[in-house]
């Protein structure tokens, strides 16, 4: 699920104009719980989890694994970027490719942070695994996610029905050294 092959982990923090992408730390636990318990964040992801359940289950230092970045703004977590091998994907076109996922706290929406963070994570990915395509799946009803996918260069592979909603699967062509 998280296999990025020969990628050295963790990388040095990735800095953008406004953000830092880094490994999870103990100080991020409350933000992780807020992110996973948010009905707004999970409106297109099957629903949020109960806060009391998360309080019991989320470890003191949130799980660290290759491809999981905390998005930090001014020393506080505002979201998470996930790059992971799509081994259990429902769509054959995605199996074995790296899947981009992202979650941001509602207070961080509308400022371009998701685009900035995802672009930085994809740039990092292109540097460590050049030539690898990346896929992204979202509900077509999630207009913001559809806009972000287009902005990041994802093009539609297919639409399909799952979880009682129309889903969209896009792919970002690999960047090679000759590009």
C-alpha cells in the first residue's frame, strides 16, 4: 500500500513559498484527529470517524510511512499529502501506479494551499522516481478536487460508479529528464 520502492525516507522537509511538507510529529496528533473527524473533509470520502474513537486509536506520534507528508503552515499542521502505490485500487488502470491523495482542514480551504502542497509533492516524486505516472481518484461532485486535478495536470482516464456516486480517475503523465 505504501511501497514507493527504493525511495529514501524520510526526505528533507520540502519547502514552498508558504508551506513545509514534512513527516508527522507528536504535535500533529490533535490536527490528525480533527482532520479524520471532520464531516466537511470527509463529505466525499464516505464520512468522518467518531472523535472519541480517534482519540483512542490515533497514536501519540501519528503513523509515519513513505509517501505521507504533513502540510505545515507556520508551524501547524493544516493537511496531509499521501503518495502511495495503488495496489488495492478498484480500477485496473490505476493498479500498481502511485496514487495522490490529500486532506486539508476546512479552515485552510480556498487559499491555494492544496495546489501548492500537491505540486511540491509531485515535484519531489518526479525527482525520486522519474518516469512514474501518478493517478488521482475523486468524486465528480467534488468540484474543488476536480479543479485541483486539472490544475495539477491530471487528465481523465475514466469515470465509474462506486460508493453510490460517480467517480473520476485521472492520470498525470510521467515527467522525464528530457521534458
